[in-house]
C-alpha cells in the first residue's frame, strides 16, 4: 500500500538560518571573504560568507562566479566610495533581513543597494521612501485643510450671527415690514 506524499515545511527555518549565519559572521567563523570598504580615507574590513553575499547581491555573485581558477578563490573584495556605516548596515540587512537606520540615510541605503544590486534592500528602501512621502503629503493635506477651515471661519460669521437681522435691515426699522403699532397706526385707521 502506497501512502500519499505530505509536505513538511518549517516556517521558522529561514529565520533560524539567517540568525545562525549572522552569529557565525559576528564571531568570524567560517567566513571565506573579507570586504574592505573605503570612503574619504575612512576604511574598514568586514569578514563575511561568499554564499550569503552571492545569494543576496548580484554584484557579489558576479564577482565570485567570475573568479579565474588560475588566481584561486578570491578572499578579498575592495569597495571604493562606500561609507563604512552604510556597508555595515547592508551586511546586517542581508544577514537578518532587517536593519534600523536614520531617516536621512534611507537614500544612501537605496544607493548602496543599487550599486551592489541587492534587490531586496532596494525594494525595502523604495517602499519606506514611498511611505515617508505619503506621510509628508498627508501632513501637508491636513495642514492645508486646517488652514482653509480657519480662513473660512474668519471670513464667514457664525450661524447664530447670520440668523439675526442686521441693524440697518428693513425688518428692523419701524414701519417697514413690521405691523404698525401705537397711536399713529390707530389714527390712520380712522
């Protein structure tokens, strides 16, 4: 008797794998490449795993797959014009699928994502920039609406004031629209 195949799938395995790779990187275990970055004289070196970099960045994938066998496997990659903080954030993102940066660095993270051809980071930065822009537009719209309502309330009297007759209106003057009263009215009747 044959049994039907069943799917065994772990929801936690991808997260666990990323966490373990990050721990290995932070401890310097099994790292097979060092990425050196330099920007305006500031230089730093980052040990990493080729497999992780190649899986998350088309730039690194091309570098590692195009290594010449005569030169042997590449153990160093040099990136010029990349800020140390930005590359550290890039590495954290590719190893954990998340990174916290200041709002003013989002554009720089998008630029490094495009330079290193990291589609996930590029898409994440783009979505965040879109949310930030929508938030600013919403704030501007709310501000504009509050300004308009303030201008309208200053330009138009309130409903209570509009219902009262102004002092010069014909209804407020005696003999105009109001029934005649007093002795003058009685004398006209005679």
